[in-house]
């Protein structure tokens, strides 16, 4: 909304202050959703007095014509209550008032009732009011603010108009189309006859009601006092310049007049305030005249003479003041001779005759004198001589000569001013003004008459000591119109030695009070305790010492603000530093602020190593960080004090007195604290050799830059970063990553960079980790989330051009933000995942191995750990990264699908790869597919170094797939298979397994179940589609594993096995139980058991027509497996170990020879979450 004037909000409920105006003629315009009000002249009926508060201003102009139709005249009477409606020009009397809001109107009257004319309705129909009836209590209340400071809230009495024609006219004209069904209402608010300062209209329905206030009328049961007439003061002050410390008479003459007719006002009180004199009260005579003659003797300075008329029932008050200057004659001096004329009229007695002066050698003497010109035709000469040169006149005023210095004629006299240089020789000399009544000039000795004589002493001036005033004023902020005691405490000191000056008179000028003098004691101390009551405003308190023969004068003043008091509390929560560039840095101060009336401008005062910084800022309640820029320097330590905050808008200064010192020991303390956090995760923060990472001790401070030097194992910190937690911990993150394993950076960038640089995926991952680690320690351990230099929740605010960029994996700040989103809670639409920090740290560590591709590797490691594909993918896509091999969106109804364009995210062993060979001749294979064969040809034959064909086997394991619980699912894939045909044994095995798991901090898996299998016993080549339907039960995670095993090295020159178009989708019908496919002859299929139950077995058992069996651990996620095989005498015949849940054995003993047929015993040791678990003794049979 617009308006001609605006008043800034300064506090109150919901940020809205009740603005109190001093005059009901003033217009107040409030911003935001409030309405605008102004106040117009009073209208009085014949019997009852009314005053009108009419809503009009230059806005909502289109409604004007509607209300000209509605109100046919400017003054209308509705239900006997007169309202004045102004419709001239573009003014409109209709303004929307919609809650929530408070509208405050100054009144300064004493009505008995307030009538409000308005039109309103509810915005919502949910409140049960028939015909949207405008109920005043539901809509608004009225707060009455009385002059005595009390407040009272009242609900209007609904006096709905009896005839609806006014509403109908408004509706017909289209003016109130959005007030369907509403009515014009008139409300009555009883006041009680107390003088009002303001009224406030308060919304009571929180914005659910809408209404327009058209006009407001104030009713008076007694005759209204007419408006007071403005008055004027016309007066003179003579003289307005006095000589210091000399008794002189000042004359005041003046008139009090009406401003409209300029007629004098008789018998009115006049108050005159002279400096150093109690307040004087006079009364005007019959013509409005007043006058005063008063003697003053004042020290040098500038004063005010104030005259006031307090006003009465008919006339407004008025105040005016004049400046009165009091000076001391300086050593360049003047000799003043007054009232000299040839008729011999004696000098007057006004005390201005100065006939004695002391000047320094060689300075200028100025002579003033006045005379009259005598009768017409008379000849006369007046000259001035100095005794040091009696033959040369200093000045003359020959009436028959042209004298350049003669001024204008005043009261029959002419004034003359002449200057002359006194001799350099010290001494006492006379000056004479002599007169001759003829044209013959007078001399020093010959004259008709000696008009005046003075004395000039030429001497070296005494050197006066400079003085200083040191003093305080408490308080410097007062409550308006409240008697408050102020205290002035100070010292008068010599400027050279800073010692106190005793026995001197100090003058204090308080606003509205006589000049006060107080003495200094033996130490130069002076003080004053004084009570004042002042209206709101800004005043000056002046303290001065007028000087004397030994000491120079000095003065000083302080500002005294009288305004509303605020209970402002400011706490310094933290202080830290940050480097902006190579030249400038920031001192960042975290403040907790309360008690402010709104957003205020001001300054924060900071001292850094002796240099004061004053930073402008906007302040509001809450916790905020304030940046204070300064030039960098190579300091050995950082000494910072937070001095104060000064609010300009309200004139309040809040001292803080906070101080901190940072040096090399601070860096060690930061690293010590961070290392306490690192030690919480011993399995993460360890080196490749298994030993814990040692705490860094090699710190170089101050250094030229902040960096980690890996070859030197050194953390370097530049001087300004000593208070920069984030920078120090960032380098500590690099130290840790270096101790994990030397991150293979290949040819990627090394060196300086900015947060918005893109320097390669590995570099970005390295830097992103360091930034994430710093913020993690700050947030989790230091409990200082505000210390991050960059907001990891929204890195795009720093690099806005990086949205949805496919190379954001090269952006260090973006990588740090991804890691942060993986760690923190669900606080964004795309961020619906929160990984326990111990697990996340382990995944990050694994993703930094030598084969790492940066955040790309991180993505697939997250999938490997079983975190939901949809949530991981959504988070990475928010940063412009999509690593899924399938299309950006799964086909409708699919839970998982892939056409094997890439095997990223899959765990691969053996000969498994992504291929597109045309030698397979299978129409189901389209483009790329997963293929078990050598890279250089369409065969899975593998030979050793001697050229012999050997056994080959491998697995292709999917990422973790999120599935719905208690749902029938179908797994489907296309395949081509060509292997050796051999029916006596199950050779060249191809089989598919699944396992189900339950999500949590980690996925707890069940056992692998074989759902489809083929071998040498089954016909090939084969091009077909396989599917399997199963029940997910109470599981929500799935993995799929494709296994190829040639079993031996014979006859492996076939085209192998290819997989394509893998899909997991809801099944059309629910199966009753798991359906296991035909596993072939000689296969032992383990029974199903619950996740978390460990079971150990070997397949096949017994070992018959093959030479290899596989030890398998089911039910847990094994980190390592170790197997010991014994014969029945207890002799160890073989042992082996490997990573994961399986370990193959070719049934050879420790010497490499095949074992004989028989029964053997074995133990399996399994490492789970860092702990070794040993199985029961199992039996194994070899029967070839």
C-alpha cells in the first residue's frame, strides 16, 4: 500500500508499535498490511458535539465514484449520527482493513462515545454465521489509550443499521463485490469521559475476517473546546554580545500576538529563562507587550535566552530563543572610547567604557569611538594619539575629510574604528582622544579638549596552560516525561601533566535548567546529581571551564537522549576468523540479541591487535553472525576484543567487554579436541597396516598459507587462520586422508583453488572430504554449527551457475554438500536419507582407494552397502549427477531394471564384463549385455602360463535393491548360454541366487537362495527368458547374484553365458512360497533360515566327480573367512583364508597333493564387524 508519509515501526506485538502522535491534526501513515488514517476538522451538530476522524488519502482512487453515489453529500447523518465524508479530488474514504494487524490513531480529545461506520464480512463460511453477518466482537476490538498512560480494551456494541439500502447501493455499484452478503454496520464504543491520547483498532480473527472502516465519529456530551489559536512571539535582545566576567545589562522587549490577525494578546503569562538566573515570569500588558531589564555577569561562552508562552484553553503555546555570546578580550585587544562629543555630553552609564587594555609587543591596537557631527557648518577635528609616538596620530575623524572607516549613523552619532601597531618595547603608554573646534588638527599636547584617555600596557603575555575535561553522564538515555536523576562525574586536568586542577569553577548547562556551577576539589574532581523531567527528543549537556589568568578555557558536551527505554541484551557466543582473499580477512562475531523493537541499523566496534574496526550492520533479535573486514597482516598472535554495539535508530550503546587471544597453542588445542572425536571411531581412522592414525604434532605457525604438506607431514597455518576452526580442521582432514592411503590423484590438479573451481573428480572428492570433516567436527564435537564458512545446506548460493551440471562431481564444495546431506537429517525434499556417521565414514574411506573415481565411486559404494536406490539417486540428482545405468526413470511398475550398458555398482569377479559381441546369435540380446567370457573372444577358456586350460569361475552381484515388504515379486532376465554337453557330472554350472535383507544401521542379510540353474547336463546353445516369482515377506532389501563355474579346465572353448534385460517388478499374483528351480544332479540346496543366524556348509558334499568344493557362510555378512581341515586323527591337512562369505578348495593337502577318499573334519572362522566367530566342527566327505 502507498501513502505520502511513512512512520517506521519500532516494536510492539508482532512487530507493530502503537505510534503516539502529539497533535490530532497530524497524519499518520503505517506501512505493511495496515490501513492509512488522517484526521480532519471537527463538526458540531446543534445539540451534541462531534469530531470526525475521516479516512481519506490518495489511494484506492477507483472506489471514489462508488461512494459519491453512496453518499450524495459530504456531510451525512446515519441513524442520527453525523459523519463527514470527504470526496474531493482523488480522495476516497474507503480503505481495506484486514487482520492480523493493529491500526493506531492519535486522538487527544475527551469523547464519551466513539462511533465507527464500516462494511464487513467473513472470508471463510466455516464459522456458522448466517448470511455472513458481520459480528463486531469476532472482527475487532478497540484499545483506548488514555493520556494518563493507562490502556483499556473494549469490544464495540453492534448497532447494525435498520435499513439495508446503503449496502444494496454499494453492491449495485460493484464497490463491494468481494463482500458478498455483508452489511454496513455502525458500532458504538463507550469511552468514559477520560482524555484519550489514541485509539487502536485490533484485528481479533487472525485474518479470517475482512472489513472496511469508512468513517469514525467522536461524540461529546459536553460542549467541545474549540481549536486553539496559534500564537507568535516577536522580541528583541539587546545587546546580544557581552564581555566575559563583567556585569552588563541586557534589555528584552517583545510582543505576544495572534498568528491569524497579528493582534496582541493581553494579560498572558510569559516565562523568560536567562543563563545563570532563576526562571522569570512576566505578564503582557493590554497591547500584548512585555519587557525586562536584567544585569548579567557571565564567563565566556555561548548561551541561550528562551521566552515561552505556556498556552491556555484558547491559544496554543509558543517558545522561541536567541543566542547570547559572551567573549573575553584577547591580547590583540581594543581600546574603546564611547559617548565623546564636542558639546561635552558625559558618557552614559551602560558599563561599556573600556579605557585599559594589555597587549603583546608589536600587536595591533584597535580604537573604537563615536561622535556626532555637530551643527551644520561647524568645523572640528578629532584625533587619537599614542604616547609612544606623540608626533603621529593614530586615527582621526575630520568632518571635512573622507574617512574610510566611518560607519553608518546611529541615533545621531557616527562610529569610527581605527587600527595601529603598538611598539615592540614593553611599557605602559597612554592613548588620548583629543578635539579641536576648528579645522586645525589637535596634537598630543595642544588641543581644545581632552575627550578621553586610556592606558595601553605592552608586555609579553603570560603562557596559559591548556586544560582538559574528563567526565561521564549517567544515564545518557532517559524515559520521556519521567523525573530521573542524572549524575555527572568528572575531572578538570592540566593537558601537559594530566594532574587535576583544584579550586576552579566548572559550569554545567542542563537542558531547560539554569546554569549550574560546581567547584573542583583538591584532585580536580567535580560532580553533580540533578533531577530532570524532559519530553522526548535529543538534548545536549554542556560542561565548561571559562579559564583564568593561568589556565586556558575548555568545554565539552554530551548527547542526552530522551526516548522509550529498551531492555536490550547482547551476548557474544563466539568469535572466529576467515580469510576472504590474499589481502583481506573477516573477523566473524556470533551475537545473541534480544530486546530490540525491530530491525535496527548500527555499528559493532571491534579491536584487532590494537586496530579498531567499526562495521555497519543491521541488527535484529536472534542469533546472527556479523562479518568485520580488515587487511591481513603477519601477526604472531590474534588479540581480539568486542567492545560495544551502538544502535543509531534509538541512540543506545550496549557495552560487551569480550576479549580473546589466539596463538600457536590455540591450534594445538583445536587439534587435541578434534582428535578426541577421531578416537571414537578406531575402526575407521586407522592406516592400511591396521595401526591407529597418530595425532599430528608437526605444526608450522605462522606460515605463508594454510595447507597440509604431505611429504613433510606438516600442517601449516597462516597467522589470520589461527582463529579459523574450519581452515585448521580442513587441513586435519587432508592429514587423515593421507594416512588412510596415498590417494591416487593421477594427473589431476594440485594447488590453490576457490569453492567454485572444478579441478577434476578426485581433487573434488579429496577437498570435499576435508571440508565435510571440518564441518562434521565443528557440528558434532565442538557444537558450533555456525562456524562453517560456506553453507553446506545450499552450496549453490555461492556458485549459482552450477545447478544441474553433469560435471559437478569435479566441484569440491558440491561434494562436501553431498556428504553433508548423507549425514544430516531429512531437511530437504531431495534429502531423505541419514546415514550413521560411523558407517558413512567407513564408506567414504573405502571410496578413496587407489582405484577411486571420486564421488562416482562413493555412489556405488552406498548402493553396495544397501542404501535405498531411490533416495541415493534423488540426492545425487539434486546436484546434477545421475549414475544409474538405466534410463533416468524406471519403467512404470518396475522396482529395478538394467540393460547392462555398464556394470558400475555391480560387484564383479572372474571373466564377467559388459559386452556387445555379435557372435552369440540371440535375438533377445540387444546392445550391451553382461557376458562371462574372455575379453578377446567369445569363449571362457582360460589357460595358465604353461598353456594348460584351467578352471574358471566368477560372480556378478547386483547393487542393493529396495523392495516393498510382504509383496509378491517377479525376477526376470533374458539369457544366452553355450557350454560343454556332459551328462555324467554337473560341469559348466550357471546359476542365479538371491538373498533378502532387513535395513537398519547396516543391512542384516539372510542366506543366498539358488532360484535358477543350468549345467552341462542341460542342452545348449540356449536363447531364452527366465523368470522367478517369490514373496518378500518382512524384508525390504534384495541382492541378485549370477554365478558361472566351469568346475574344471576341460572343454571350455564354448561361447559361455550372457545376461540382459534384468527386471524386478511386482508379480501379478502372490505365490504361496518360494519356488526353487531345478538345481541339477548332485546339488545340495540349504534350508531357508532367518537373517542373523550363521550357518556354515560346503558345496558339493560329498565331493564325488569333481575336485573342488566351496565353503560358504550364510546368514551374516562376513568380512573374512578362514578354514582349517583335519583328518580323523586330528592332523591339519589343509588351511586357507579369503575375503567375503565363500572360500573354494581343490581338495589338495598342504603339500599340493590330492587327498585320499574319506571323511574329514573342518572348522570355519568368520570375521563379522571386527570380531571372529568360530563354527561348530563339520564333516566333509571325499568320494571320487
